[in-house]
C-alpha cells in the first residue's frame, strides 16, 4: 500500500502514536561530503539566517542543473546540526518516479517502519511531533505535485523546517525561494596576481578538481589566461567546471580552451557514481528539458536562437506562439532554463547559460522550423537597427539608441552571419549599414568594415538607400583607422542620396568628399564642397552635421598652421554638438581643443579639456577618444615633471592604439613623439621602457582610474597655483592667464582669440599687468611668468 492524499475508504482513523526516539534520524546519518564546497560562504550565511528565523520554515534552493544545489544543501545540513538538536535528515528524491511515492521515500530515508495507514501529514506528525527538526528534500523538480504535502507537514509539526532543492520553485504557501547562482568568474587578468586569480571561486574550483585529476597540475603564469577564459566561457557553472577539469588529465588548459567552442560534446565523462543527469552537461540540461510540457519545449528551442540575451519584445516577435509568451518565459525562468539578467522599472532582459542555449539551439536546428525562426530573428534586428540608427546621428536618443544596439551586438552578429550564409543580400546590407553608428562611435571599426565590405560586394539594386548609407559609413570607418576611402564609392553614395532627395545624407557625403580632396591637396575645391554641405545641413536642420563640417574646416586650418582659427571653429563645433545633444561630437571637439591648447602652452585649459573628456567617457565609450585623452594627460604629466606617471599613461595609450588598429591624428602623434624623446633623456632607456610596459598592462578598465586620479590632481595643482598667484595681490586670475599666454609668445590678437575676448580688453589687461608687476615690457612680464611657473 502507499500513502494517499485522502483517508482510505471504509477504514477507521488510526490513533496517532509517536515513534520511539531511537528511530529518529540523527546528524551522523547524513551523507558525508566527498568534495570541498567552493565559494559559497555568502550563500551559506544567508540561507542559514533564513532557516533559523522563527517565522521562516520552508526554503527552496533553485537554479539550473549543475549549479551545485545538492552540494550546498548537504553542506547546510551538516552546518545546521546545532540549530536542530532533534535531528537533520537528508532525503534524495532523484530516484523517486512519482509524486505519490515521495512520503514513502521520506519514511524510508528516516529508517522507520511501515506507516501505510496514515495520511502524509499525520505520518510526519507521528514521526517528528514537536521536535526541532530539519528535513532536507533534494531534487524535487520532477515530483512537484508532492510539494502540496509540505505545508500540511509544517502545519502539523510546529518545529519542523524544510530545506528543498528544485530546478523550479515549489509554489506553496510559506515558501522562501533562494536562487543559487553560478560562481563568480574572472573579468580580466590585467594587474591580477596568481594568488588573486586563484581566489576567484570559479578558478579555485577548476584548479582543485584539475589537481584531483592530475596531481602535478597547478595555476601558473603560463596557463592563467586560458584558465580564466575557460571559467568565463563556462559561466562559472560548477558542473561544467568539474567536467572540464577532468579533461586536464589528457589536455593542457590551452587545448581545452580551444575545444570549448562546443561545450556539450566536450563536457562529458563525469564520475561513475553520479546519477546519469550529472555525468555530462548534455544530460544535465536534458533532464530539465524533458520536464517541460510540449508547448514550453517549443518556446525554449525558439528562444535559443538569441545570443547574449533578449527582451520581451524580441521574444514576442521572434518566438511568438499561440499562447502567452510572457507566461511561457515565466515557466522557463521557474525551471532555471532562463534567468533575468537586468531588470529596471520598465525593462527586463533574459539570458541563458551557454550550455543551456547550445542544447536548445541543437534541438531547434533539428526541427522543421529552424529556417523560419532564424529568419524572424534576423528580420527583427534589421528593423531594430534601422529604427535606432535614425536617432544615433544626433539628438536626445543618441545614447539610448547606441546602448540598445550595443547590448544586442551578439544577436546582431548572429543575424549578420545567418543573412550572409542564407544569401539574403538585401537584408544583409540593410543591417550592416544601419549598424554604422555602433561600428563608428563604439570603436568597432575593423569588424564593421568587414561586414560593410561583404555587403557592398553583393548586388542590391532593390535597396538603394541602404547601399548609400553603407558606402558613406564604409568611408567614415576607413578614415578612422587610417585608410584612404574610395572616392568613387563616395561619389556613388552622393548620387544615390541626390536621387533619393536626402539632403542630410548628401551633406555627409559632401563632407567626406571634402576630406578626401583635402588629403589629395586639392584645397580649392574643398571650401566649395563644405559650403554646399553646410547649406544642406542648415536646410535639413542637422546641427550634428554642421558640427562635423566645422570640425573638418578646423582640421584644414591646423594643416595650414592657423591654430587659433582651428580653435574657434572647434568651439563652434562644440556648441553645435551640444545643441544636437551629441556626446561623441562634444568629446571630439573637447579633445581637439585640448590638443591645440596643449601645443600653445595653455596647460590649464588643456588639462580641463582632457578632464572633461574623461568625465564624458561613460556616455560616449569611444575607445578612440579615450586613447587620445589618455595620451594627452600623459603628455601634460611629463610637462609637470611627473615622469613615471606620464610614461605609464603613454604606454597604455600606445598599447590600446595598437590593439584597436587606431592611428591618432598627426598633431597628437607629433606631440607624443616629442614628449617620449624628453622622457627618454630624463628617465633613460630602461626607465621609460619599464614605465611604458606597466602602462601596456593596464587595459581599459584599469587605465581609467589611473588617468582620472592623475588629471584631477593636475587640474587641482594648476588651479591652486593660478589662485595663489592671484592671491599675492599682484594679478587677478584672468591677468594670470593673460601673462601666461604672453610667456607662450602670443600676440595681443592671438590672446584675444584664445580667450574669446576683444583685443582692446587684452590691451587693457596687459597695461594693468605691467603696472602691477612694475616691469617695463611684455618680455619682462613673460620672464616673471616663467619664474612663477606660469609658462
């Protein structure tokens, strides 16, 4: 006979009688742990605090297969012995076939006699009565109907607590759900010692299990990067890490890393004493997949077409079904096949662990709807990119649209690959062209150029607008990485734009043609083209286009040596970019002005510009402008005799430029070369080499705080020095600026342009300066400025 949920027919109730105390489970009956628990101290503390709280008596640990729920629950069972003096019992339900058999399995685990005559709630009350007892129910996900018994037991046994593990919540009254996360993974190995890397839980688990597989294995400088990458690629999933570590018996970390492109086929051969679902990653995911109803299986496979996550709108468009997509997604989240990555007040984003996505994508490719789902996925991102591209080129939506597309870059790459392989040329060029803003502003120039080149090689007469955009953006990317664009391609784009009546697009094409002609030293034609472009931008109401136009004119002025005209044009470009709410244009103008000020000796203004550029980094995230800024700060530090710091930042800028394939402008290169020569004479070859090497090791994440600290300190020192001189009673702050510019060799007219004041105002300042300093001439005032550190 078996336990029933109701009273058997024609049977008198059996009086409750407590079982002998000797039969009750004790701590020593718990299974012994055969492996160490790695990286779960915070979870242990948090869950323990829940289980010992008087008003919390049911805690469910959820999470994907292989995340370590069972191992954590067993550890907690041992740790909580003191809190539950009457007993802690661990019940493995993985071998139970039906929910009706769960009460019998619990009784059997407790080592008690047959109690078939009692209902489940009566049975547990008879077993435990009023004892302080913890019941650990492991692997409930396949017998969830049995969860209905748990509230009955808790009501009957007032000192009973239950800790359950399941891939989905039990969904019963009084339940507190704790999601067991994957282990933290290394984000970067830059500036991290082996000891620090080894303390990261995913790395520690991998290394410990690898040592168990091969006793002479260890974490070394030679294999650190590969091990960090393995942990990152496996999302810190403990089962995946343990299966991967077992391969160290036959493979080096580098060889293993190279073979993890397809994880499911590689991560097999788990311990023979483990249940089948834990012997391979495929079996672990398959266990959860097989528990889904058919409609949720179909939705899950469709959602696996997404790479790097998706939101609800994308899911509805690509994986829509007859039922409610949100309801299906909720079920998959409950089953730990999906996880919520980010969630704000109005936007949730979902993601999968890569082994789970790989499993589902295999199922999708084997189905009859693979082509239609992949086509729908590509179509969604083509339309999304075209929609967001409009806002990227200036306006209040610039940052939002860039962030939206960059967050979906893995999906967009997937769509581009599929369109390329499917021969869908029209949608391929539409998507590659519409991503031009991300390629350009978020420093993906090399990748973007490859996709645009591939798309432009196709025959796409049906989408002339997309072809025109692709041609323009291809030229812009080539200029950014130091390549000369094809003039004929830009002329083709201009012709297409004119035919389409696109004034804004024509203006951008004319801007690029002007740049090319200027590079060819045909300056007579450049002003005419820029004037025509400017008129088009005015008619189209495009301040961002006008800002670019001014920036090009400033570049031409710099080539002719007219620094002050260039600075004024850049100030106009800055104002236009601010009007357009165009952060990239704002930063580009700020950095260019700072470089001019630096060359003119206006150190305080240059430092302020570079500080502003660094402050805008979170908005623009343009690696090119960041490199320019870091190099500029390094040069200013050298001028302030901060040689070691200067060499470090210049080394970082050089390494980042080389990694990105970025070539700074000629002005910036000349300034940097001059400073490096000075540093070499001051520090010696060994000293500067060490400084450059330390900077090269920083990477983007680590160079930012170094640069921020350096520029903030420099700006503060320069401001204090100017204020200190003003406080001597001799000069005002403005007069201090004027005398510094005198010392740099500027005329009154040049000072007026640099400070954006009238020439008569400068003449008045000079007269007051000579009187206050009691010196006879401008040259004597310049000498005074040098003595007081204002040169």
